[in-house]
């Protein structure tokens, strides 16, 4: 696939709840389930088998809550962490992340289909950008159907860079839709937006696509927000 002349449209999507609200809402369900299960177990004498079943159900609910609390902790750390803004190349950062994840992808039989054009610099926090990209691509590798292609495209679009990541989804992971890789996308989206970028997700049958946009550094040395007049 040639990267020359690639043009990625800027999609629009209704506003979603914040990542914090999403995680707190998700945490409420297993927490309520655990409370109800314990209350029923304590309400009257039960057989040994019933107590064992209650304990097993409680362990499953606790595992779900642990994943969500980990995601909340990561989200809090991401919002607090700050470093100097520097000029860097998004295309080079993407290629570096792909190289890091290649062994993981190969273990699952996932093939990278890459079409990354040379992009003008962006201004961002270097470590945060690397973390967001790794989080996004790592989640995509985990959610991608085994022995299938993960498409990664990047191209300039006006005054911003457009990155499109698309894959065929595999079987739902454990605790879906609040599994680790799915929550990884939620956290990555929040971090990307807080850095000044725009994120859109859409699904068509079993294909999942994330489109990321970030302002390029203008000729005058600044960066223009997405939607500003050219």
C-alpha cells in the first residue's frame, strides 16, 4: 500500500462521556453485584456449596473491579503527569511503537499493514505521546482477530496529521466491554484529547477503526487547533 497521496477524512462523532465518568459507571456494576451477593449470603444460613458459589462469584467481581481501579489509577497518573513540550515527528514515533509491538503481534499472527507518510512536526510531550501510541496500538493488537491484518495509516490532512488504525475484531475478551485492552483505548483517548488531539471511533460489522488527529506545527512556529480557519 503506497502512502503517497493518502488522504484521510476527518470524521465526526457525538460527544461521549468523559473517561472518568465511563470508568466510574463501569465500576458501579460489579461493586453493586458484590454487595448484593454478600448480603444474600449473610441473610440466612446457606449450604457449603452455596457459600463456595458466592465466593467464586465474588472473586470474579473483584477481578473486574481490580481492572477498573487499575484503569482509574492510570487515568489519574496520566492527567497529573506533565513534561516539557517539544517538537517531534509523529510518523517516527508511530514507527518506533510498531517496532516495539512487532514481537507481540507476531505471537498472535497479527500482520502490520503500514502506510505512513512523512509528516511535519507536532508539538507534544514526548513521553506522553509514546505512551498513548503504545497504549492504542497495543490494545488494537490484543483486540485484533488472530492471523489477520492491523492497518496503520498516517498522512497530512490540511493543518493536522491524521492517523487511522483499523482491525477486524476477534472474540470478545474476558470482562468485555471493560477488559484491559478495551479500557486501554478509553485511557489512550483521554490522554490524546488532553494533549490537544482529536479522536474518533467507529465500527462497521466486525471492523473497528480509530482515527486520531493532531495539529501540525505551522510555518510561523505555532500549532493550529483542529477546526481553525486555514
